[in-house]
C-alpha cells in the first residue's frame, strides 16, 4: 500500500515505530464483526484489503451506517474520546486488518509526535466525511442521495487503486445503501433502478461502474476537490 500515490511517504524511523506498534493482522470474512457495537475493543485497526463499514443500531434493530471504510482507513479511534463503545464495525467483504494495541497509543504519540498528528488528521478527515453524510441525509432528495453515495464510494475506491477496467468492487446490497442514506428499502430500490435506466451507473455481480460520471456528479451535487495525500498508519 505504501507504493500507492494516495498515501504520504514515511521515514524509516516512523515506519519502524508503526511496525513496533502493530501486534499482528486479522482476517474477517464478509459479514463478520470487527468491533462489537456494545463492548469496548482493546484494539485499533487499519483496513488493509477489502471493504467494511461503521454503524450504530437502535433497540428495535434499525441500523444507521455512519461511514464506509476502504484500505488505509484507521478504525476505532472514536472510542478513545468517548465513554463506552460508540459504534460497531462489520466487514462488507472478506477483509484484512492490521491490528494495534489501544493501550499503546499514548506511547506512540509521545515517541512520534508527527505520527500522532497523522492519526489526529485521520480522525478529523473521518469527521468531515460524516459532516458530508449529514448534509446528504438532511438536505438531498432520494436521487441526489444515491448519486452522491455512488460517486463518493467510486472515487474513494478509485483513489486507492481498486478500479479494474472501469469497475470497482461493490459488496453492498440495497439494504446497506438504505441504511447509509436514511431511505426505505423500497425507495432505495426504485431510485437505483431509475438511475440505472437513465444510464448513469451499473451494478452487476458485486461490481460498480459509473457510466456517466458528469451527469451523476451534477445530480448528486458532488464535485471533486483537490485531494490531499493521506497518512497511512
């Protein structure tokens, strides 16, 4: 992953510090739990391969997907600043994670302040994406919401090198999309079919292709900004 142009370069000393911080790897099958929603995890993670998502659920089982996770995303930091578990994390596809011991985080901040800043930056970036999601669920209509989400996920996957002949892996069903956008399953189904009939995108066999990116961006009021290089922990 460090050869990917999306990520910041790192010094040999910082790389050694990260390797010392890492305690192993973990593989989780699609649909498996990475972090339990109602129990504090002793670990932090970096997603290495695959897709995952963060979520919170209500007592009756309704679920809100807070964010979708891609390779390079740092996972679990929110609980460091909250009382109790703030969210669950589930693997959307077969996924591999680098595992870090939460109790050693402060030692890393002390020994490597720049890496501490990088971790803080990643947390702020996650908060910014959640702000964008709040605008989507609060102000965009159904078509705009779906268009925004499809473009957002495609562009993020493209940035970390997941595109294959114009397609990106898309292990999400309509319930995932509904849970992320605050729509009913029926409304989500109708909206996806309408956009596909318009020739804007295609979802087939767990893959997503954007056929008319400019039209989909205009519909979702989604416009790319210059993207900064991202720290990789």
